[in-house]
C-alpha cells in the first residue's frame, strides 16, 4: 500500500504503460483517475481495477483540448478535493526523417506529446500549489538522449518534455512539488506494435534489431515502466527532483562492443 489514499490522475491510461500503471497504482491503494481518448479502453482499465476492489474512475478527455482538460481537472477536484499525483503519460508516435514529415503530422505529435503535458500540468498545478504538495511524472523517452533513425518529430517532442520537466522543477520546488521524467527504452505495447507494422516491411526482423540495441537483449514490458512510476509517485522518491529516470534495458548508457 505504497500509495494509500493518494488521488492520482493518469493520462492515456486505456492502453500499454498507462493501463499497467493504473492497475499497479490501484493495487498499491491509490484512487486512480483513468483518462483516455478511447472510451472502451478506458472503461476496461477501470473494470479490471474493480475486479480486485481497487478504486478508479474513468474520464474521457483529449489532453490537447483546453476545455476538456479544464473540465476533467474540475471534476476530480469536485469529487476528491485534490490531485496528489499527475502522470502525464498520453503520447503518440511520429515516424519519418525531418524532410519527410508533413506539417500536420508535426503539429499533431507536438500537440499530444508536449502541449498535452503543458496543459494538464498547468491546470493541475494550481491545486498542487494551493496544497503545497504533489508529484508530477512526465513521460519522456530515451530518444531524448540518443539519436534514433526516422523519429524526428517524436524525438523533438520527447526532448522538449525532458527540458520542460527540469524547468518546471525549479519553478515549483518551493511549493513542495516534485517533477520528474521517465525515459523508457522500447517497451512492447500497442503503440510499438503499430509503429513497427507501419515502419518496417518485416516487423519481426525489426524487433530482433531493437533487442540487440538494448543490453537486456529483450524489449521492456509495460510493468517495468509502471514500477518506476510507482517509485516516483510514492514518498520514497522525495529526494528526487527534476530527474530523468531511465528504464531502457541499457540502451542509453551501455555499449557491448
Ligand atoms: P499506447 O499503448 O498507445 O497508449 C497511449 C494511450 O494514450 C492510448 O490509450 C491513447 O489512446 C492515449 N492517447 C493518445 N492521445 C491522447 C490524447 N490526446 N488524450 C488522451 N489520451 C490520448 O502507448 P504506450 O507505449 O503505452 O506509451 C505511453 C507513453 O509512453 C507515450 O507518451 C509514449 O510516447 C511513451 N513511451 C513509450 C515507449 C514504448 O516503447 N512503448 C517508449 C518510450 C516512451 P488511443 O489509443 O485512442 O490513441
């Protein structure tokens, strides 16, 4: 019960890492607000939590729409009175070298991956500042630290999340609010499965290549990232401020040849 009684909002919680984190946080005693674009997936996460008597509520909202974000935050405050932890997890993939990326695609990736983090944080911070406590976890990626082929818009968005995390931490440290970033390597989720399908003629061969670039020799699992998020959400990480936390099977710091 490492999160007992904490009210925690997780964006993009109907799938992959967000879903796995929602289940883990609920098992650890949190009241989880499951946010997603997708109604069916979001409700399924809540259903699975209720099967072990965990506490969760689904709110369908698009993190890129200011009115939806404001309404969601107000609904949580009206119902629970506070938000202890915000996990800015929702994100989409962006494929292509810079000269190939069309303008709409660039805007879409930036809107979800960085503007979504900005907007959700902006409206939640107001209440965290009032209560002088909180933890915000921002989803970056190991791509913020290393060059990877064909991911120009995605890399730019995740680099921006990391820079924003550090800047936010300086501004809100005096309010007893901690802001840290997660930097996963390749984690097998629906997001990666569709990225592989759309980008490679032979997805199985692509997976073998990705396994080789991670020292682990394996792709990560959503729960690997959920466990790191649990640490950042809990008071055990109270001395972590503005930090990147790598869950990447050694891809950033390792080289085996
Ligand atoms: P996923 O399985 O696709 O889950 C992402 C969820 O976010 C989906 O349910 C998606 O809904 C939702 N979402 C997308 N746009 C949204 C919006 N505007 N408002 C609310 N929800 C929205 O992906 P994942 O692999 O778990 O990724 C989660 C996060 O980790 C992302 O930020 C991703 O960039 C990051 N990450 C992933 C990896 C990896 O290897 N998997 C590595 C590093 C970082 P729909 O299905 O309806 O679009």
